[in-house]
C-alpha cells in the first residue's frame, strides 16, 4: 500500500465509522478508492484525499484502488493519467494490482442503463440544454416533466440504441433517469445519465460515441470493485441521494457507503482546476509544475518532501465542515521536515566582494564546517578560504545604527566557521555604489573565537571568491496578495496575482560543495532558507536553485504588524 512505515493516525469521524463497521461485522475488510478525473494535474487538495483513502487502507492492511474517471474524453489525456500516477507514487502510496479506469466498465455501464430503461426508470429526452434547465424548476418551485418522459420502453430502447450506434447527432438527445421532478433535491429531478459525444477516447478510441455521466458511473464502478466506503468531499453531499438511488433501483449485490468530508481550502491560493488551468493557459505561471502552484508536481519541483505533505494532511485532519487553512501551516510542515534532514551550506545571494588586506595573496586553507549543528552524526565538510570573499550586501551598512551587529567601518564581525574580521575601507564606483570592502582579519581567531575572550555579537556567512559556484537562484513567494483571491465576485481572481511571487537572482555565489547537488537533495542555506536544485532548468555547470521556503514565516510577522 505504501512505501512508508504505517504511522498511527488520529481517529476522525470517518475512521470511527469504519472501525464501528468492522467491529459490527458489516465488512470483512475495508476497500477504498481514489477516483481522479484525468483532466488536469493533481493539487494539494487531492493530496488530502489520497492520504485519507490510501492511509485508511494501509491502517487496515487492506487495499485502495486507483481508478480514473475517464468519462469525458474531450478534456482528458494520457499526459494527465501519467502525471496522476506519478504524483500518487511520489506521495508514498502504491495501488498494486488495483489500477482501474471507468472506461473498463463501459460495456457494463451501458447494460445497466438498458436495465433502467426496461425497469421504466430511464428515458431518452430530446429537450435541449436550455429547455431542460427551464423544466428543472428552482429551489422553491418543483420542476415540470419532460414531454418525452412517458415514452414506451420499446421506443426508449430503440432511441438509446441509435444513440449508441452514432445515428443521432451530438446534443440531439440524452438519456435521463426517471426519478421525481418535484424532489426538493434538484439533483434528483431526472438527471442526465448518458450523453452523445462523438470524440475519440484516449483508451477506447472510437468504440463509443455515448459516455456515461459521473454520478451514474461512480456508484456503479464502486459497486463493481466492491468498495466498502466511498469517501468524497462535501460538494457531493446532495449527490449521495442519486448514488443510492442508482444502486437501489438496480438492486446491485453490494452497496458502498458514500461519506463526505470537508475539502481542503488554503488561503492565498486557488484550488479550482478550471482556474489553475487558466493560470497555465494564459501564462501567468510556467506550466502545471510551476513551483508557485500548489499542484503536487509544482510542490515537488519547489522542493517539498512527500513526508511534509503527508504530515500536513495529518495536522489539518478530517472534518465535516468547510474551513480555511492558513498557508503558514503548509509552510511550517516543510520547515519542520527539512529542519531535521537538510544539511547546512553557505550561499551568498546578493554578493558584495571583500578583500582581506592582511591575508597573504597566494594563501589558501580549508576550514571545517558542520553539516548540521544539531545533528553531529551528519558529519562535516571542508570549506576553502582565501584573501577574497563574497558576503551579502545586506550584511554591510555604511552608516550603521548602534544595534546593527554586522559589517560596518571599524566594526568587527565573525565569519561563520572562519575568522574575526574588521572593515577598514569602503570602495565605491564612479556612481557612488559600494563595490568592495577592504577588511583585516585576526589570524588568532581561526574557527571564529578570540583567544582573549572578547565578545563579537555579529556572525555572517561568506564564500570564497576564488572557489565559489556561480548559480541562478529563484525566490518564490505566494502567488496571490490576498487571502481569498476567488471570493471577490466583482473582480477577476487574476487581478490579485502577486507581482513579486518570483524573483530571479542571476549571479549568486555558493560554496563549491553544491557543484555535486542532486535533484533529490535539500539544503538549508544558512540565514537564507531552504533550497533545492531545480529539476528542469539546471544544467551541468549552470545550476538553478529554488527556494522552498524561508526560515521563518515572514507573512505571519507582517500580519502582526498590521
């Protein structure tokens, strides 16, 4: 079921229902399913469902099926299928031999539709879409019966066969369930269960020109796979009546239980596939795996770990009511994970050159640096040191206030793992820009401590100019500037896109050990944040690093100031 060792999950209302069912002998084993539509890439909301369905199966030593709801060929593709399989595997789950497609059941679904017609529970309707909406009624008024509702079984069978054989035009008619046009649940007012679509399917080709609707397909697919608990989000709560009606009317041999839970809503983002597709197609982002997107592929490229996403899903839990989760919860989840496993390295993002004037020009030495100060078992590495170094521009201030504990003229600071240095002179270009600092070092302070015991408050990071690895670094931030970008009905959600969501730094200087970085590696650039090698744009000798997350929740600090 999973590549990870099972962990004990908190008991939520769904797990309690399942535990009670097993205790009462309602089922011999639990079988769940994750049923994505292959019409887009999965996002963090799907990760919640994946962790729930596969997690419950794992906890009960049973199975979870991966089933693609491929009933709308006009919007589906093999690319989406493969990306979904990759995402589920990456999160740490495996469906084993239980990979299915709704298209596997097209013959059976057609037979079930014929059976409904024979039971006088389905009919072919020639109302067009606009007429059907007019006949449906409102929340306060019942609908009207279609003039085609009382066709004979024989006529309906003949028309449905003509639909199947491609003899009728697309949009000319549909097959509808015959339920109750006065039902207070509008979904039960004779819903469409089959429509004509003369589009080639990515698995069945041109075999079919009629395709079943989701609500008809899903419950029967669950039944045929003997799913015990069909877990879905709250927007399908009203659809449960139709789910049960189809199975009850057809008197199927088993009847899975649909249970709804609250979907995942995270602020500062959008979760609608349609809106995510807009962002991609209109080039607001660079594809589905843009690291600013909360798609699973985007999070993977950004540098999030599978464990951090699974832990996030555990933290937010499973509830019955929709609520909003702060983006900081997701960011803290990856911080917590990377804090323990990411080795520390030195990287200067906005370089300022310093020359140590009393250090010999031809001298080089290696200084030992801990890979993780809190985890000595992670070992150490050697950093080259020479006369010329790079430090951060923000670590120098010419007219520094008293509480500025970094470099300024006449002030002494500690170079991480190296020496104490003092800035003596500032070099500027013709336009007055600072281009170089002249400093001196104390050779008796190797390792950063002074033999005479003098205290130095400031410690800054650095890299050797002679040995530095030049790299491009991308600093990612939240994609939107407001908490709920798609809830303002007066404005297009794209108006709230954060113009500073991506900042690219072209000439960063990193310690030379990062020349051996792998896509799977995660690092903490000390004082900067967590970073990883970009999986797509990096090339030999031309690395590109993505910032996964900052060291602290800077947005939370801004919110407190407000």
